C-alpha cells in the first residue's frame, strides 16, 4: 500500500486519535445508528424513558449492550434491584451489542444515557481521554474496598482518575464437550506440540478440530493475542498494543507463523461465519474444540447440554512464559460526560460496585465471574468456579486486542487478521505486517 492509498484507507475506515481529539459532529460516521441507539430507550425498573432530569432528580437512564439471551435477563434483574436499593427511577436502554459498539462515539457526543455499559482497558481510557466520560473518584472512595488492586488499575483512565466500575470478567479458553473427549480418549494438551497432535487426531477421526468464526471481525484476534502472550509475554504484547514495538518486529512474525500452523485445523470459511454458528458446531459434536470467551460459548449452549461443557487453557508455547498470562476481559459501567443526572448515576454506580450487585447479575448469567471481593460463589456452576481459579492464578491478564489498543488500530488489525485467515502464506504475513505498521504510524502519530 503506497502513501496515497494509505491516506485514502485511513480517511475511509479509521477513526484516528487526531480525529477524535479534534472532535467531530455527532451526525457523521455512525450518526444514524447512534440516533437509533438513543431512541431505543425503553422503561426498565419503574422507568419511563429519558426526561429533562437534572442532578438530584430521581430519574437515571442506563444504556446497555447486554441484549443477548441470558445476559438480557441478568441486566434487567440488576437494574430492577438497583432501583430498589437506590430508590431511583431507572430506565434501561437495551441495544444490539454490535450496534452499540459501532455507534458509541456518536452516542456519547449526542444525548447519551446517564450510565452505559463498556469495556475496561484502553477502550475505557480512550473515551475518558476524549472528555466523553465523567470521573468517578468519589464513587471509588465508597466502593474501593470491594475490589483488589487489579480491578483498581483497570478502572483508571490515563490521567489517573477512575472512570469505570467493573461488573464481571471471563477467560478466553479452549472449550470442548467432556463426552466427546471421554468417548474418543482425548486429553487436555499442555504444550503447543500436544495441541497440534490433538488437532491432527481429531481431524483423522472425522471431526473439525477447532470450530472457528470471524465474520464479527474480533473473534480471530483471540488466537493472535493469546499466542503473543504465550510466545512474547505480557509486557511485549502491551507494548505492541501501544505501538512501542513495531508490527514488523520478528516477535509478531513468530505469532503469525504459529497461527498459520494452527489454521489448517480450524473450520474453513471463518470470515463468513458468525461465532454463534461455530459454537453450535461445537455443541452438536461436529467440532472438537473452540477457543473463545466463556460468556460467549457458554451462553450459546442449551441448558441441557451445558453440564457437558468443559475447557482447558491455551497450552504453553514458550517455556519462558508458560501459561503466566491470559485474556480475561472485564465489562462494567461508566458515567457519560453528558449525563443529565450525575448525582443519581453515581448513586447507582455505588450499588453496582458491590458483591451483592454482581451476585444478582450472575444469578442468570452463568458464564461470567464476578470481580468484587467477598462475592458469594455458592451459586457458581463448574465453568464459573474453574474460571475464577484460573484467572486468579495468572500474573497478569490482558483485555483483548480491541480493548487494549487505539480503536482505529483495532479496526486495522481486524482487517489484517481476516486477510491472514484468507491467505496465511509467509509472503502475505509480511505484507500484512508492513501494512499494519504503516497504519500504526499514522494512527499513533
């Protein structure tokens, strides 16, 4: 890609740091979608939609991407209890997850809800840095003792102020059906060679070794991130996300080379498949494994089949790092800078930052795990208990590629990884690396 092509690509597809710092009209880019998002508000716990409320009023609105089955009920239950505990009139605006993500910038600059669901990591800090979120240090004065140091760290913006209240996190792991492993004599691999050997055996047995889908653009990044953590370590990975290491570095090539070795055992046609369909292939026994987040695979299983679901963590690739690090993204809540009722919103956040709130949410969400200390785990199923122990055993966790880097860089990486899935040849890997590095220089300049 030459300079003129790169500039054209950036103008068409990338929301650069400079563009956001300069500000832009809320009717551009995803304007239509954001207006649809803002107009979808429906009454939640005793709510009647947005009104011209001010600080001190009793009305609070919450925008949420928790619209999928299962988590939708969890979200509603949480808002119901929040209304009871705070005495506030809370309206819940449930929006399709992908629509919410793609519309978020315009949404926050137009007429957002007082509170909104979002992601920890750079994705949170990015909007805080643009002045689109309200600092909530006073909320953390009240809830700080409820969380460990890791939760404190991931809830702070680049300026050191708090902007985020975590609700749950979840691990990225290899899922499989216990019955399939038992019937066919498969065992959990602990090394890269054992993983490849297992995939070969599954293929010989007539199974798709790894259910795989990337139509939503982000799932394919899970392999890239985790291989980077396994091969190069956490510090390297985070430096790459901040472009302190170039995308042309040999360490990145090593990641793509290992990914290329795994691709022949992944389900064909991934770029045209949604992850829900891949998860169904796992559930139906057509595939032997699937590497994805627990709140995606588990949520997609029918209740009757859920007890058969189990997982193992991504095995060791480089003995220097072993399995010290993993992806365990955290989701939670933020207060919009344009919130109409900041006082009420912070009151709700104080409730959301409690073990009781997390337990209420997780009564029906049986795939995520709470982050507050002292949460009652008696209601946890086997997947949740195993997830809690696994995450706690790690030296550090990453938040996922599209949460740990600039949104524009995430878009570029999404495109690059889809290109790689289509053609994983060494020559194309080098071309992708060069393109990503050129884009990174533009985005991080």
